[in-house]
């Protein structure tokens, strides 16, 4: 009796300590790729989770877990990236197959930079906590993407595979394609059935689920599928929990979509049945590359946030995935502050003064829709003072950040468009709300606040030739120049002139 009790206790303890990939291995479907910037996915893993590069000197640092099997060492990143910007250059594969994800190269759809490569994600754009410990996810803005076209051990042809990803269910759009999973090795569309990846968003060109979305679907190339029918599976429910577990798996003549709240509860099966009733998908022709945040041909107009995900060899059982879901829930993903530095109180009237040595008498102002800096003082006219004053509002696109409403043009807000700041009337759209949402940080030069775009967190308010942009620390535009970047993006925020 004692030995039986000891066996049960040992089994229970082992399950509690196991990581997702330990659970998959126990189910006979081992991980062949395991990616996460938030935690180790094997109980014994103590290597590098991801690498960051800082803007001040181009130095890099590998971030590992605090302990074997544990949460990422966010404090090491915060120390390394203090008073500068950092981007994620590599997301390391924990499976031992060296299927690391790096900056996506040019493909059939060209990247946004002059060399065709996609952008890299901000290292600080998606802060969360796991069991109370801080970590960072991968915030994918349009134009950002990661890829490995030489992956090993991943499914090819019609071979079976499983996948899951933990995502932000509130960060999405209707563009193509926020994916994680199996894709073409050429970064080009090579035909129906040459992909099998998790998709999350509201793209409706191909298939949809029920409601308005977002939906978990499968990107199988030349089609996003929610079930056997090409256009719609009403059983594929809209899912918009803050943290979402998304599952797609496939084997010969069978595939499935499952999903649920990554912070509580169990998985729901949205579809389990035959391959789509269109040519080219049965049998499949998977090629085995791995993508994150983009489509198979490098289509990179989508947005989303990735925290962790794996790909397996073989078709995992529902029971195995249920155990993985329990492990994810036990990790206790939770939100944390998106802002730092001097607080901006909602409802207050503020003015924002430049701190660059040339321009310390200049404030962010507007003339009509044009946003620039102007020399302003208490002796100016009421009109000039109102143009340089802003009302702090709850973020239109994310309530954890803020928006800036014009004092003299109520209903109009600072927003970015083509990376330039302008003043526009709020049209109530999702895109406007996101473009008009900004997250104040402690000033990069040690003064006041630096204010980054919520939807493009590598980019900050910057005055350049007295105009206002959202700028990155180095890039293809002249306003992205690294010279004086920290000073140009730091503003002292005071009570408004009006």
C-alpha cells in the first residue's frame, strides 16, 4: 500500500514539474521545435531562450531562465537595455534540433526594409508576468517577422504534426498573416497544402469562423481554413481572451483546431475531421520551414503577440494537449504595466517639452493637422498655448496606455500615419484607436518620458527638423537616425499651458 501511494505521489509530482515538451514526449509526440521568450518549455532546460540587441552599441545578450525549467530572466534584459532600446534578434529552439528563429528574409512578399528583410520585434513591447515573475513576449507589428528555412525534424509532405501557441487574444488585425508553424523553405508560395501553421486574426478573404473574430484557423497556403468547408465553419468560435492557447494538428486525411483561455479552463475542439474539400490539401505537401508572425511567402501585414509555442513529431492526442493546457494555466500568465517613468494622469492637461540641447524651449504643438514643435512660453497668445496643450485620455486602442486629445480641437487626437505624427478626428475605427495609443516610458536620456507607440513599440515620439515622427533607433528613414536619438525622444511633461 505504501509503495502504491509513493508511486502515485511521484507521478503527480512529476506531472506538476513537467514542462509542455516533457508532456508531449510522454505522449509519444516529442517537440521538434520549442520557442518561448517567457519560460523554459522543458523542466530541465537551462539554456538561452532568446537574444536581444541594444541600440546604443549593437551589443547582444542571451536571456535564459532564472532556473532550470523556469521563467525568463527579465531583470537581466532590463539591466542590459537600460537607457536605450532593444530588439529580439533570435528566439532559440529549446528542443535540441537547433530550429532557432531569426529575422525573416525576403520572400515572394518583400519585407519593409531596403534589403527586404522583415523588422525585428521590440524586446519590451509585450511585458507579462508568469506566477508573479516578469517576462516579455514577442510583439509583432506589421512588417515584423521571424523564420527558419532550414529546420530539421519538422513534418514534411503528409507527415503528422502538432502545434500550439500562447497568444494575446486582443492583439490582431485582418491582414495576412499572423502565423506560427510549418511553411515553405523558399519563402515563396509553392502551392496549396505546402503549409500547416496556426493562424490568429480576422482575415476573411478565405475562411472564417462564427461571429466577428478573431479566430484560430489553419494556414495551409492559399487558404485560411476553419474546417472542411473552404469558406466557413460555424463551429470555429470567436475567441478573444487576453491570453489564448491555439492548437492546430494534422495527419493523413485528418486535422483539428482546438483552443481556449490560456489563463484558465480547458481546451475546446473547434474542428476535427477530414482535410478541406479543395484540391491540393489531401495529401498535404508540407515543406518543414518554421515561421512566426508572417505568411509562407513572407506576407507581413499582420499583427499579434506570441509568448510560447511548439511543433511536434506525430499527431498529439487530445489527452496530451489537455495536460499541456493545464501546464499553461498553471504558469499563470497575467498582465503587467505597459508604462514607466513619471505618471500621466488621465484627464490632466499637459504640455510636452523637448530636451535636446538645441530645443529646450520647444513644445509639441499643432497647426491644423500638422504636428511639430514650437517655441512656447507663458507670454504667448491663448491660441498658441492651446495648440501646445493636450488632454491625457485612456488609450483608445489599449486602456493600459494613453491617448492625447487636442485642447483646442476636441475629438481630435495625436496619431501616427506612415510613421509621422498628425492630428486627426477620431473616426472610431480599430485602426485609429491603435494608431492613437501611446505608452509613456522613463525618458531614455534620464529626463521626463519617452513615449512609444503601442502598435509599433520599437518607435517613439521624436522631433526631427522640428517635425514629429514615431522613430526607431536606427533604420532606413532619415528620422530614424541613431544620432541624438535618446535626447530627441525624451520629453519633459508638465501641466498644460491651457
